C-alpha cells in the first residue's frame, strides 16, 4: 500500500513540476516539450520547478523549495539511519 501511495504522490508532484517548468519557459507547445524532457531529471527538474512556481505562479521561495526538494532531507535521514543500522 505504501508503494502505491508513493507512486501516486510521485506522479502528482511530477505533473505539478511539469506545468511549473512549462510556464517558466513561456507556456507554449515547445515549452511543454522542454518541460517533458526536464521534469524527471533529478535536481534539474526540481530547480526549474522552483523557478516556475516562484517566478510565474507567485509562490514564496520557501514554499516552492519545500515542494520540489522534499526528497533531499528524506534521503539524508535514510542515509543516517543506514549508518546507524550498520553498527548493530
């Protein structure tokens, strides 16, 4: 069940990021093509998603960062848990 929830959240976030990137590049057909290419590239898609949400949609910078870079603190916690699990 958690896998399904994760993938649904990942796809929904991907759609939000896709449209944020498309709006950042102007909102036309070619911007959507660029957005489709950039959306699922780690870090690159997140950076352009933040730019689109902040500059085009008027979001606060911290809100866009929290939405598009949520996985970095999660990966840090998983890494730290893994370090402590190895010592057992």
